[in-house]
C-alpha cells in the first residue's frame, strides 16, 4: 500500500470519528434537554403553552372576576311548610323526599330555605337508582339556604362500609351532588352523618371502621360532558364524617367559590384519596402528558377559589388539595391546623399557575405546610409550572414549603416560617425543583434540633420523573434568623443556583452559600 493511500485512510477515519463524536454530543444534548425540559435561559420547553399568570388570571394576565352569589329573584320555599312538611326533629322521619319535592317544584331564581333543625336524609334521590347515589341533587339557578350554619343539620344515613376489596372507599355516596349545574348559592348548613364508630389518625392504614358518605358536596361533570359546572358559591358550610372529600369542585368546574367553610372529622385518613377537606381537581388522563388534555373542553378545572376556609380537626389528611391539571385557582385567607400530612397539597399531577396566599398554617406534624409535587408511585410526581406561594404564615410543622420531583418555576415569596419544635425540621425544602425562585422569605425562631432554614437535597425518582436536585434556582433577599439549633443554608446538592442578598444570624451555623 502506498504511503499516500495509507495517510488518506487515516484522514478518512479521523473525519469519521469526528462525525461520530459530533453526533454523540448532539444526541446527549437532546437527551439532557428531554430529561430537564429547560434550556439554559430558563425557558420552559416542556410547557411553552403555559402563560406565567398564576391565580385568578386570564391568559393575557388580566384579572378574572369570579361572579358573586347567585341572587334570589323568585320565591323563598320553606321545606318545613306544606306541601313539603319536613320535620326538624332528629328522629326516624325521612326528610329527603320533602326536600326533593321542593327542589323539583322550584323555578329559576327561587331558594330552598331550611329553618334551624335536623333534617334526616335516610334515602337516595328518587332517580339515583344506580351508583353514584346522592341524598340531594342541585338544580341550576335554585339556591339552598339555612337559617344558621350551626343550627341547620343535614344528617345522612349513607354509610360506605370498609371492605378489604375497596379499602379507601367506593366513591359512590354524596350528600349533595351538583352535576352539570350552574348558578347556585349554598349557605348556612352543616352536613354530617349518622356514622358513630371510631376515628383513626393513621395515614398509611385505612380505618376499618370508616363510614359516612364519600363526599359531602360533590360538583362535577363527566369527562365527555358538553356542559361545565360553574358559578357555584358555597358559604358558611361545615362538612364532617365523610370518607374521602368534604367539598369537591371536580372535573369541569370553574368559577366555584368555597367561602368561610369548615371541614373536620373525616372517618379515614389513609391513602387512596381519603380525608381531604377541600379539593379542586380536573380530569386525570394519566401521567407523562406534556399538554393539559382538558384545555378547551368542559372537563377543564380552573378559576376556583377557597377563601377564609378552616380546618382544625386532627382527623384531616390534607386540608386543601389541587390536582389533575387544575390551574389558575386561588387558596387565600384560610386557616388550617392539625392536618396529618401536607395541609395545602399540590398533588403531583401537573397542576399549574395556582396561587397560594395569605394563609395561616400550623401544627402539621406529618409533612409540609405547603407541598408542591407528590410521591405516590406511577400515579404522582411533579406539579406543573408557575405556582405562586406568597405571604403565608407557617407555624410549627415538619417542613414549611417543599418543592419536589421535577416541579419547575415555582415562586416562593414573602412567607414567614417560625415556631418549629420537632427535630430535623426544614423551612424551605427543595429537591428536584428547577428554576424555583425563593425571595424575601423570613425563617425565624425555630428551635427544633438539626433544623435547616433552606434545605437543598437530591430527591428520588418518582412517577415518570427522574431523581434530581435543585438547579437554576434563585434564592435572594431571604432572612434566616434566631433558629438556635439550625444550619441556615444546608446545601447538600444542586448546581447552577444563585444566592444573593440573603441574611443569616442567630443560628448555630450562619454560613451563607
């Protein structure tokens, strides 16, 4: 072989190797971008269709005004009067048929009125011959009003008994059901059950004595419905003795308000959807999707609000939960205490653009006051982008605010976190939480042992999301003060994060990153 030919072959091989190397680098770049879903400028390449306008906002950023309570323009119908003749005594009389007759006779603009007393609901609505069954069905443009929240008791005999084959409840019994309903104002009621067995605080083992209805008030459509549920205003309503959810604005709900409502005393707190006080939930199409599958359809869930709602009972798993692509909702001015796990939980099912503000959250021993992203095998992982958490007061929980499982672009601003007494507490805890902004938060006077003001760590893979640690986060203007046993900034993992303008003093370790 001639020398020139040999050199030519070597030259060709070098070019071939260079091409292979270039192709490999391109493939690695594509793979990394597929895994992270973000480019180097922080542009969201996974959800480019999401406008960063959290809360009650239109896509263009303008404020969306939720309509107020539906006004009475017709007749007030007293269910205790003829021909309905409901009995206000707590006895064996079934008051449900009289309530059904009053609702069926009502015209748009009328209200159904309940004087103080106990209304025993012993049977299902007459047309609910198959499951799910409800005691009362809402009618569009017809309100329900009690004389007083504590004085009007709707007491159901529904009792979803525990079975080994369906440990977390059948989801078949609702006290009040709003299906394809609009323009209804519900005010001044307490919904309870005849159930009188034993409560449980276990969040891992379903209560074998659970019972009562599955949901006290359930608003929803089917996934294939052509009509949404909207303009429902629920005020001064207490719900208790339920298996799964106190008040649910589910599939197809928008412009729904829970105002000054109370959830307490769920009969089961374990997995599978038990013990939720209040819930906003869209239609769940399964994991791994890149675009909200509900957009443009009546099944979408958005523009709903919890305002001034309360939980104080230890028998609540999550006080408020947002899940299944639900977006542009607001939870504000609420007071949640003693819940077993995350008090406000964005449930790791792609919920995005939600606003959590001006709430008081205290004494949640199990997990976070506010959790964004959720564990749960293949069913849960990240929340969606642009959730906005601000001006909340958090006292004595296990963790303050947690962001996990590849949840992107969360804003955490102007929250105050204090009074933690348990060991290994964390103020703001970030796992795989790319592009999180934590700004102007105050973490102070937490005296539990081995406390961390900020805690950066690597969380495990969850659902379809990989394991990961904080990247491209901006931590600025925060104050970590007077936490006697604390590491102010405990940075165990992460890369490409920016720290500026933070203050640490009065802690066991005041070193700034």
